[in-house]
C-alpha cells in the first residue's frame, strides 16, 4: 500500500508538470503570432528539452525508491530507466543527425 501512494503521487506530479508545460505551448499555437512551423518547432524543443528529462528523472527516482524498499524487480527497472534516460537526453542530437542525413 505504501508503494501505491508513492507511485500515485509521482504520477500526479508528472501529469501536472506535463500539463503545465504542454498547455503553455498549445495556448501559444492557438493564439497566433509567428508561423505555424515555428510554433511546432517550439513545441518539439519543449518536449525534447523539458518533458523528456523530467520523465527520466521521475523514472530514476521511482526506481530508486523501489530499490530502497527492497523490491525484487527494481534492478531491471533501474536498467530500463538508465537506457530510457540516455535516449531521452540524446534525443535532440539523434534528431539533428537524422535531419542532417535526410537533408533538412
């Protein structure tokens, strides 16, 4: 029951942060301003530079809590979180590499 409360709290915090970050950019897209392409680029940058790292940190924190409480599957979750974190933090560079290879 204790793990459920921690898990629920982490999910709620993550949803609130994601809603705040995404909602600000979606609001900017609907209000108007510069071109649609620039707004989508801004949303992509916000996702890659804010949301993915936040999710990686929450995942690692949750896996750490599981390890501290003695959960048997914590080691596997930590490995998956580390792989996901590496991909999340390298995502901007991977996208830039693919875009340069395609010629955009």
